[in-house]
């Protein structure tokens, strides 16, 4: 049966592109598990709510304060990076990614993180009370941390955001977003044949689409026997906040009859979807 999802992280992702000494942009977005709830485009002064529950249980006043903190941060970030470029002799163009967030853990505890990547590689993170450079960061990573660690005010603000605000805010949106997180959307499934793997062979394809939440179990069977040659693709997103999965089996033409694709998903209860292979599927792309 599908593995349950226990983790409900809140994640902030930021992409900052610096083309040269005059052109740059920063875009931010944030997710609750696999639902995008916020966007913060470069040309917008304010963080945009994508869900009716995005403000969680924070008051307008609390949210306004938090947004101000982020506005100051975004301006300061750009200015700081420009200064680092001069000080550390880094070349344009480059991209910086910031990811931060928190997650509830068993026993009323939570875990938070803040990481910064340069050209797609980790350069530094915030650990406990200070900035730490990544193990394989370029030499200037250490230098950047030393400079950042001199700013006591920012270190305190980051600790407050990560260990106080983030878990409290998360608790709120888990409440206000509960019904959407718990939504159950049934998959549809269909069979077709893929490109022939070789002479006299068939690639049986079972596609499952439109399900939510993400955990799903799909396999090729003969009667009650799971077929060990089943190949699972990645579970990939549809555009409508549902998921898609493709599962294949490579067989000889003679083995195909009697095979079925079986789908288990929380939205289906005990009513698994079972689709039987027959000749009519053989020619479809
Ligand atoms: O804005 C601040 C404090 C807040 C920093 C928040 C970090 C946000 C990440 C986050 C997102 C979501 C969830 C949780 C966390 N500090 C800036 C302004 O600081 C001034 C004073 O210096 C402070 O003492 C204090 O008084 C503050 C009060 O407003 O005002 C500060 O400039 C800071 O440095 C901004 C950037 C912080 C992030 C640094 C990432 C560095 C990446 C370096 C990579 C090197 C690249 C080299 C090309």
C-alpha cells in the first residue's frame, strides 16, 4: 500500500539572478508540503497569497510586521551581495538560491533550516546561532561567513525567524489549510503500449493521473502475483495540484495476455483500480 506522508514542511525558496553590475532580479515562493501558497515576484513589493488560508492564524498586524521584515531583508540582500562581489572578487553572471523553512517533528518539536547556494552548489547555511560555510564551498565561502557573523542583529533575527516565527506560523497554516491538505482526489488510469523494446517484445504502459495526495502504489500483476520487472517512473506534478505516474513492464508478445495494472490510492479506499491488458491496447502510442 502507498507509504503515508508524515512530513509537512513549510519551505521558502528564493532565486536571485545577478546578470552584471546593474541587472538583477529576485523571486521568492513558498510551499506547504506540495502546495504552493505564496509568491513574491521581483516587481512586487508585497508577498502574494495564493491560497485563502495563506495568512494562517497570524493577525493582519502580525503579518504586516513579518512582511516588513522580509522587505528589509530583500533590499539588504541585494545590497550585501553587490558588496560581497567587490570584496570577494566573484564574477558575473551568477545565481544565488536561498532555501529556508521548518517542519514539525514528533513530540511537539520542530526542525528549521536555512541554506544558501551559489551557481547551484551549497555555499553556506545557518547552524544554531551563526553562519557556517559548506564543506566543499569555494574559499570565499568562509570569508563571507566571517563577515556575516559580525552582524549580531541579523543573527538574532534569523534565529527568531527560524526557531520562533516559522514553527508558529506553520502550526497556523496547518490549521487553516487542513481541508486542502487532506483533500482526496481519485486517479484515472489507462493502458497503452510504448515503443517496442525489441523484436517480439512489448512495452506495457500503465499511466495514472490526477491523484492527490502524492503517495500511490501502482504495479503490473498476473493474477495476485506482482511482476518484479515493473519499472516505476518518477511521480511528476500535473498543473492542477495533482500527481502523475507512469509504470511500465517489458514482456514478450505472448506473455502480455492475463496481465493487469493495479492502482492503490487513499482516495479509492479498498476499491483498487484494476485494468486488464488486451489486444486493443497494442497499437496505441
Ligand atoms: O534583513 C536582515 C535580517 C533578516 C535576515 C533574514 C534572512 C531571511 C531568510 C529566511 C527566509 C524565510 C524564513 C526564514 C529565514 N538583515 C539585513 C539588514 O541588517 C540590518 C543590520 O545590519 C542588522 O544588525 C539589524 O539591525 C537589521 C534589522 O532590520 O538591519 C542584513 O543586511 C543581512 O545581511 C541581509 C542578508 C541576509 C542573508 C545573507 C545570505 C548571504 C549569502 C551570501 C552568499 C555569498 C555570495 C557571494 C557573491
